[in-house]
C-alpha cells in the first residue's frame, strides 16, 4: 500500500520530492493516507464519483480527469486495469515533461511486470518492495505510446481504458437485454450505466419519455455521451447507491458491479437494490442481472413484494422486482 511504502522511500533521503511546484496523484483509494504529501500542492485524479467526493470532503484539490498544466512530480497508484495503469503513467510523464514519476502498486495488480517494462523506458532511481507490492521512482519515461486510446466495438460503440467491459459487450448486459419486456415506456433509469450499451436498447422503444444514466466513472459516462445521442437522455455523474430522484421511475434497470478491486463484494449490489427500491414507482418495476452465485434474493425480498427470475443464462440470472417496500424518502 502507498501509505506503507512511500514513507520507506522517503527515509534517509532515498526519495525526495521537489520543494516547489504542484504534484499530481493518480488514483489513490478513498481511504489512502496521503499525510506525507504537501496537501496544498497536490491535485488528486479520481474518476470515480465516490472516491472523488471522499477526497473533496477532506479538503483536497480533486480532478475527475488528468488536469492540464505543468507539475514537478507525479504519483501513480496502479489500478487493476493494465491499460489504465499505462495511460496514467503516460499522462504523468506528459504532465511532468519527463520529470519525476513515482509508481506504486500491489503485485496482484501487475506492478512487477509494469516496472519491468518501465525499466527499459526510463531512468529508474529507486525501487522498494514491501507489503506485497512495490514503489519505484524514475525520470525520463518514454511512454507516449501508452497514452489512452479509444476502442471501437461492434455497432460503433466506443470505450476507453478504465471502464468496465472495455474490450467487448458484457455477457450479463446481453442477457439483461434479452429478458427485458417489449413494452418499455415512461421514465427509465439505468443504475451503473457504463458506456451506454443498455441505454441504446432502451431508447429503441419510442414510448420511453426519459432515460437517466447514473454512472460513477466519469470516463464511462463520457463514452456514453459519445455513444448515445438522444434528447431523452440525462447523463448523471454520481453514486448509484445514493442516487435519489425527485420523481420515481417507471422502470429501473441495472447490471451492478460486485467487485472492490479484485475482491468480490456483494454488498455493492445490495446497495444498488436498496437504491432501486427507493427510486421506483409503487406500480413500477426493477429489473437487474447478476452472476448466478451472487446471493441477492434475500435482499430483493426485503425490498420488493414481488421477485421473480425472468431469464438469463447458465452464468447469469435476470430478476424482475415489483411492488417496492417503500423506504422513506
């Protein structure tokens, strides 16, 4: 973890930060301890709304995307996705004009192979191994070819590094579309909308009056803006688990995430279910898809009077819920 390895790198002057100038920090976890950094000179890059909000509440300067300007140093907290890690390192090198970059990550997130590749592309000044990971610092990184690129998928959908299912259509989302009713209408919401694959299908129904796409990852939402050109859509950068709309929806759909990093976490999906129950009309419905092994049925029954599986595959289940047990708004 960064808060474990970074102080070791500072010890005895092995690593020193510039005394002046701004520092950009890519992707620190919401609970990371950055107390060893000069808070007044740092800009945190946090594309995910809950993490962005957490740092902002703690008084840090936060940007949803890599900020423009010149920085005297950059720190990259390596994410799970290799393409995103490379894109952030390329952005860090550009922001510092080839200056100091500090790269920190866990072995399970590929830090060793990443640093091996960087050793051939930069001047490595130091490396420390600790807590199942490594931290390294370097200059003169030649990584322009690692910059974020746009993927073009079938039917013209575009994605970028760091979004869920960036390389193709998610099988769970495809199962959800196959099971949706043919008479979708009214006001609809997609909780955890991603880059807009489900949205395009929903909007093919002419009786849909309005569609709210609620997505925490700003990169995915920006892709959705490019993939979906329809006046009925509202793009909402926010946390689907705490989303509250003034007027309840006729239909809510969702393919909720169930991972925190590499660790499975069904509580995320449970939070999506609670949010759906609190945002759907009494006469409306909530339809979600989930991996078959995920234990959502108890939570669904706690929040809806009607719960039934309406489709799916051997790997996924599509569940329709109605008559919400209304939570106080």
